[in-house]
């Protein structure tokens, strides 16, 4: 009877100790793993992302992410583990192992003790070590992928050794010469004047060509007489303002003659004065068509006004020829 009682007590103690062990040893399921990138070659930095399913709290609630940078803890001739990361997910945790392979073929990574993370070590210190066995990874051969066994031939250097300094010297000399040229141009008034005159002629020539293009385009438009008159005045006013740098765009038709008389007085030739008179006639005729109730152009009059306008601005451009 005593032997039976002792046997029963021993069995109870054994079962209770087994129950306590099952409560203190964490249960972690290794569900899946992903290699990023899918194709890994020697010398690449790759990530093996493992999903750990568990109901245990491995990190405090306020901590969602932990990272550990390694030096030589997980390193051998086949690989080097450079960094570990542990991140909370909905059903557990993601354990990421960042490593560099040093040979092709299948590589077996070591078991990882997740107690290396400070947050895990703090909360699970009574249940460490907690080692996770990792799956092996396949490292491909770049030569097999490219189907070649030879290295590329050595390329000739783009620059001869030491010649880069010669290039720097030439660049410096070029900058110095350019600065000296600018100083010379600014110092000599004659050069500056010639430069301004050349720029002015270029600007006037551009204004003249642009105005001719607009007048020819206007002659082809099928629009009402009032709109035609308004557009013709606008084109001519803009040309005159850019050509003579005077406020022709805002002047009335009567003030246009006054602007020419005030600024040129007796400097105009008879041909130029005649051109100004014809220009003023165009403005007066356009004003009548625009503002009169019965104002309209006669047959082919609009085309004749365009021809006269082209002749007038041609006289103005010949003034400096």
C-alpha cells in the first residue's frame, strides 16, 4: 500500500513539473520565409524574412520594431550576417536576417537566438535562449546565368595617368582668359557701344519680321471689319512702340503724329514724313470703322490698308540701312 502511494505521488510531481515546463517554454511556429531579392548572387546583400506565429508577447506593447547590427557574431567563410530586424505583425512577428553570401550553392544559416534583441531579452529573460532554426538559401552563379566563363577584357583608361591635372590647368586658364575678355569689353567704351548697337539691330529685325508675319496673317482672316480694324491698330501700335521705344500703344490716333513731331522734328526725310502721314491715315480710317455705327471698309480696302502698312514699316526699317 505504501509503495502504491509513493508511486502515485511521484507521478503527480512528474506531471506537474511537465505542466510547468509547458507553460514556461514559449511556443513559436515558424510558418514561412521569403528571400529578397529572389535571385541572390555572391557579394549581394540579401534579406531572409521569416514569419513567426505566436501568441506570446516577445516585445513590450510600446515597441513595434527592433534592429541589431552585427559584426562577427554570425560569420564564417560562407556568409556574413550583418543585421537582424524584428517587427510586430498581426499574427506574430517578422524576423529579417540581412546577410552577404560568399559562395554559390546552398548555404545553411545558423540558428538565431532572438534574445539578442534588447526588447526580447528584457521581457523574456526567464525563458532564454530562444533559438530559431533558419532554412537554407540558394545562391546562384552569375557566370552560369550569363553563360560565360571569361571576364571582360581590361578597358583602356579614359585619361592617361597624371593627365587629369593637365585638364584642370587648361580649364583654369580658360576661365582666366574669359574673365579678362569680359574686363576688356567693359573697359573699352567703343566695344560696348558696338555691342549695344548690334543687339538693338537684332531686336529691331526680329520685331520687323514678326510684324510682317502678323499683317500677312491678318489679311487672310475672315473676320468683321470692326475686329479687323481693331487688330490692325493693335499690331501697328505694338510695332511702333518696340521700334521707337515710345508710348505708341497707349496714344490716341491724333497723338501719334505729335509723338513723331516731338521726337524727330526736322530729322525726317520727305519719304519718311510721307510714310508717317500714310500711317496716321490708317489709324484714322480704322478708328472710324471701329467707332462709327455705319463704319465699314469698301471692297478690297482692308487688303489695301495691309499693303500700305507693310510699305510704311519697310520705310522705317530702311531708315538705318
